[in-house]
């Protein structure tokens, strides 16, 4: 085990991938869903007050009467999707967590909301539809590698009608500058985030010169040792607009976040509305 841990402690290559999709792990997905559904927790989904505010702004800025068919990428358990459906959009949600999709389907059925949910990877969509509007909310875009960001932009572009719009957000370079490199460890009792049994968690935070950060979690339990990689790419206005322009999109609006806040260089996020 010592040599296994030493290998895991080597500084990972840029955008090194997880060995399996941990968000679909039977236990971890339960913890992720619980975090998504906590209205006061700001780590998986944003707090409910912000979601309500941003959903209202989105419906007013890209109105459903003009852009009725909405594609929600990384929809999770359908929190935004339900707001969008009530606002008048015909919503299709896609997520790569089967537990989140199952929950979203049950919730929509219970509330009698006509929403289509699909368990799919948004890097390789298989939808026989074209949409008027697509959203990708809570900085999922920057969690992808350079090549995967190109893939998702192409997928969205191909699934939009001419004149269709795409809204997404990303973390700003200010957040990169505030990010601190560190290494910490702690012992977790039963029913922690990563394991049901007791485990030791080694967390390492690394900065890379390409405005990229890594939060690496090495989990040591009685049964196994595993490593999880959470990447983030950070942007200023110029670097983000350059990247999306190369995909063929035109920029319609730049904001501080997905609730329509005025963009400024000191803000933690940057949001854009693009047009095909």
C-alpha cells in the first residue's frame, strides 16, 4: 500500500482523468444528490435563493415565447429544470449521474411537470432534436479539459437551431489568484462523503500555469485506496471569448453570473450568452 500511495502522491499531469465516473458510484452519488438538494449548501448546486433569482432572470432575458425548446446540460436532479418548466420552456435535461436523473424524473412526475430527462454524457449527445436555447450552469464548463471543452461547444452548436442561444458560466481569474496550494489530511468517521466506512482523506490543492487548479482527494479505507481529481479552468473576458469564438459562436452578452449581475474584473465568475 505504501508504494501505491507514493504513486498517487505524484503531481498529476494536467487534466489527468479519474479512473471511473465517481459521480455514478452507488454511495458517492447518494452524497452528491443530498448536497444538490440542500437549499443552504453552495457546493453542488447554488443556494436556492440564487437559483430562483437566476432562473427568473434567464426567462426574462431569453424568453420561452421566443426560445421555447430548452436543453439543460448537467441538469443534476432537475432543480433548474423545474423552474424553467414553470416559466414556460419545454425542457430537456441531460446528466451523467443515473441517480440524479432518476430523482429528476420522479420529482417532475410528482409535480406534474412535462420535462424530458436523459442519462447521457453531454460530450456525446444522442438527442434527435434541435433546441432554441441551451444552458450549462454552475461552472461545469471549466471542469473539462481543453479538448472536452471543444467537444461540448460542438455538441451544443450542433444541437441548436440557427439563431439558438447558449448560456454558461465559468470561474474568473480572480478565483484562481485566490486559490491556495496546500496539503491537508483528516480522519473521517462512518458515512462521510466518499465512503460509508471509516477512511483517511488526503487532500491536495495544486495550481498549474495555464490558469488551472486541481483538488485531488486520496481516500484510504480498509478495503482500498482511491484518488479523485476535480479540475477547474479559470478565465478572464478575453480568454473566454477567444475560446468560444473558435467554435463558431457569436457573443450576445457578458455578465458577472447567471443571474445577470454586471460583469466586473473583480468578480468570482463570468457568464456569457452565445448565439449560433
